């Protein structure tokens, strides 16, 4: 039995959870908040990042993309990476591009967009400039036909579903403009399409339930 450690507020946690559900791999969940200083957490994820997984024998893995590729390796069907090595690499390329060049850059806006913090004007303009450049480059790679890498659902869709909405919402909230939409990327239609999948619907429902529990606890 695999244990998925983290919390449903995390897009990377939800990406891994979708993959587990898509593949029908049995798992349990254990709540771990980001940047925990628990020695057990640090032993498994030295930067205290979530998610991470633990196996029945105590072995652990951190970093969501590493985890997803491990899950693909231990249970190849249903396949989320193409059999052709080059096409599989193109899927990895898209996932890496989304997370490294879009989501990680936009993350600087999240404090102000979602958590009541602030982002200086200088940082906002720096993020805007970088994202405009990176989104234009992303458009050269993404196909949306109908899936992000072509005609098959892949790990790149798991990453895109989990992160593109955050980039769009954060830029709209802080910069006054959804930079994805401004570049001609209809992420809302795409994410609604991906959300038709039962695995994604379960993750969304669980995330909503967790949010309601957290709100009730604070009341």
C-alpha cells in the first residue's frame, strides 16, 4: 500500500493523486502540511515539500514528477506515457515546462492572489515580463488536440490540469490580466474537459470537502 503524504491545497499533491486514481493503484492519504519541521517528514522530503509517498516497507520518494514516473513504471497500464521514447520525452518536456517555466514563476503572485499577502510592483512587473515570454514559448509546445500533448491523455495533462488554472487566476488577480488568455490559451475550456474524467472529479470533490472541513474548524 502506498501512502500519499501532503494536503489537497497543493496542486502537486493533486497531480499525484490523479495519477494514482487513474491507474487504480491502492493508496491511503496522510495529512502533512507544507514546510513541516517534523523529523519524519524531513527524512522523507528533506526540503519539507509536499507531496511525498511512502511504501509499505518504509521507503520514500519526494518530488511530484519523480513520483508520477515511478507510478508509471510500477503500473504501466493504463499508460500515461507513450511507448515511443521520443514521444514520451515530449510529454515530459511539456510537464517540465508547465511546472518550471509557468507555475513556478507565477507562484510569486500566489501570496497576494490567494492568501492576503502582497507582491511588490517591481516583482509583479518582473513576473509579468517572464511569464509573457514563457507562455509564448509554451504555446509552441502545447497542442490541445484535445489533450495537451496530442490525442492521448498523459502525465502532461495531469500537470496542466493541476497548474494552469493557478497561473491564470493568479495573473488575473494580481496583474489585472489573465496572461494565458491574453496569449490565446483557453485554459478554462481545457480544464473543464479534463475535469470530465472520474479521477479528476474525485480529486476536486475531496479538495472541496477538505476546504469545508478546514473552514468549519476555524469557525
